């Protein structure tokens, strides 16, 4: 990123330069929702090295934000706080908890002895002087509010990523992503297949993506919809290829998962299906290019083992109708006009941030 980098390297970093350590050891969607906060920290500490504690495979995503200098590999089981951080050298000048509301994440960072810890208040860590945590708050706004409480200006709309340099492997296709982090957020694969068949009958190319552990799900959808192998991108695409695919897509249809956030980051039209968690907490920003489908009801378990009942109320016709609305806007050039107003400036070409403290 800023200077030489090594996506699998270590190094003690710093070299006398003060460091900001940010903990967000979660998934792709979580990191993308945290981009406004990361960029705000970059602006607030321009002379510091900004180190992000996150899963190593997210280093290319961190690089694309233009905010991170180095990735410190860190992950816990599921969404748990990592047991430790492989931090070396002097304590961080500033530590920022973008992982949760504590107390485990607070304590993990406090053990490193930072001069200052920015975090939400928690009764079990009274030494943290942060603002209160609001469970119903949107994820993007949550972390921006945290920083504003410490005098750091943050804009929750600062989400866009630069267009990938590589071409899309399927330009103009509609991307279907049937997987998610838990079964409760997965719309039935048979319904994705019905959408795929209807789109192909209209002459649209449909491609399917899936994570590293979702090859069987992708294969099942392909079989039901009669898709050729050339339109399957399962097994966990490298980030640069997935990013190019999403950026070059006609539209993306998915549940509440990382690919939906990537579509927002690349201003790709999207239809996102919500079930256990409402879009008011994890949905796309209000914009004509993004459709969030949801049937209001009581909160479900976002990590549950069965499809949430609210998600089951969404029909293939509803998804196709949302895609038709996006097509109508595209034909009127409405989306292109809006893109010209909010397109980000292209940053300098940068490599992935180094891994290591």
C-alpha cells in the first residue's frame, strides 16, 4: 500500500513511526461495512502506520480501501474475539475496537498497553470512556458514531472502492450468490434456480458464485437451473477475481452476506434478501440501484441453522420484479447519471498491505 508490501510477510513494522491498531477480525461484509470508519481513522492519523487486525485473506480488500498500511492476521472461531494478537515492538499509540462492544475485545486490546483505546462503553470495562452501544443501530453508522464521540469526523456514505484493474470474467452477467455465513440467511436454492431460469429465458447470462465451502450449493443450483460449467464460480474466488466479477455485473442477487456489500462498494445494482436481521441494520444505503427485500417481523437468529421464516416469504417473482425495476432505471440512464455524481476519485495504484504487526 504505502511503500513496499508482502501479503504473506511479517516484520515488526513501525520503525519509530507511531501505530494505530484497529481490531475488526471478522468477514468480508464486516470489513466493507467498516470502510468509512477506517478511512476516517486514516484521515485523523495521517502520520501513523494503520494496522488492521483481520483475517489474512482480507488483505487485498484492506488494500482497496486506501486506508490500511498493514494487516495483522487475526481471527477467532465464528465471530468470536481472537484469543491473542501477534503484536511485536512498542505498544500501539492508539487502539480502536471496531470488532464489538466488549468486554473480550476491549481486554484483548488493553493487554497491548495502548496509550489510548477507542471503544464503546461496557459495564465490565469501566476504564473505557466510550459512548453507549445501541443494538438497533446500522452497522456503518455505529462505527462512525464511535469515532465522532472521540472527535473524529466520519462519513458512513464513504463506501466506494476503486474499480478493479482486471476485467470481469463474465461482463454484463447477473450474479447469483446463494450462500451466506449461516443457513438462516440462505434463501432456498430452488428459488434461486427459478430466478436463473426466468432470466435466461429473457436472454440474460446468469453466473453463480460461492465461498470455499459452498461448492456443493453452487453445483446444486447449476443442476436445477441447467447452467453450464462456464457460468459457475464456486469454491471461493480470489478477491481480485470476485471483485472484478461483481464490478462488471449487470446486477447481483444475494442474501445478507459479503457479496451484497461488495456490490454496494462497486456501485453494482443489487437485490439483497433479508430475513433474520432487517436492512435497517445491515442493508445497503438508500439508492435507486439497490433493492432490499424484507418482510417485517420479529428478529431471528442470524447464525441459525434453518432458513429464517421472513426470508421464506420472499418469492422468486418479487426478486424478478426488483430486477425489472433496476433494468427500467438503467434503460432511462438514471443509474449512469447518479454514478457521475457520486463516483469516487481513483486512488493511487497500491499493493496489498503487508501482514504482520
